[in-house]
């Protein structure tokens, strides 16, 4: 709650520019984005590299409302290889953007002021900032700060479990209320057992114990232990 408070405060403190939220899909997407950023400086902001594979690349962007129509027309000149889709309503409450650097500073000061420390996790964390599996407490702190003002490198993050040795990762579980990971795993073709949990902290404690049992009873599936 504190982190989101600082983010919203930073987003509201500017001129309240309106940004369209769009996805771009197609091949050779990096080259197209380079051209767009040259033609529309300060008017587009990549906030997620969603999927990178041999079939199709996908990135999610904020596009300034003053440039949206012109940018859409520019993309049409690239032919049918690039698809633009506006998948959320326009907003001024952006995140994962360098424009929110002040919020990153404020959150870092808050963590220091409140003497908040992060222990090494007993179960590795899959952070959506491109770092892959996190096994150190300091890296958890860094990933929280990265959430504020750098893009989500989903494709790079998912390459960590995707390219892991067979059997190195038993399962991936999402804890929270975002309900985002299942789509990311599917879109990035990660073939690892996955489940998600959304509920109160008491049930979460029981699930955490079940995850630890997974180490002791590897022959049982994750789904069987969560029942």
C-alpha cells in the first residue's frame, strides 16, 4: 500500500498527461520501436516486453494522447506485419516508467527510514524485472524499486525458468491478486507446472508449508499437495 501510494502521488504530481495503453505485436518489433521512438520522442514509453519468440514479438506501450492518432497512422505504413491494440482505457496513472523516478527515491527513503530489511527467501522468487530467479534479500529490495520506474521484462524473466535444467524447478505459484502470471507463462511458452493462490494469510501459511513438503516428497504433484 505504501509503495502504490508513492507511485500514485508521483503520477498525480505532473501535468496529468493522458496516455493510451497499447500493445504492439509483430516480427522485427525492436526495429519498429526504434523508428517510432525517433519519430515520437517523449511521446511513447515501453513499459513491458511481454513476449519474444520466433513467431511474434509483443511489447506494451504508453502513447501520449497528442501523438496517438499520428502514431497509429505511421504503423499502418509498415504493412500488416505490425498489429496495434488498445487494451485498456487511457490514463495518467502510469507505472513502470522512468517518469516516476521520484517515486523510486521516495520508496527507497521509506525503506531506509523504517529499517525494512529483506531476508534471503527460502523459496526463490520470480521477479518481473528481467532478473529471473531471485535468491538474495537485497535483490528483492532492488526488484521492488525496479517495479516503479523500469519496464517489465517479462520475456527475459520467463526465459529463466523456461531454459532451466529439467527438474530444477518443480512448480511456479503466483501469490496475490494480480492474476497475471498464467497468461505470461502461456505467451512465453514456459512448460512448468503452475498454480495460483488468492486468499487470506492463514490459508497462505498452509500453502507455504505444502510447498516446503514438495522438497521432501518430490513424487507428489504440486496440485495434489494443495488439495
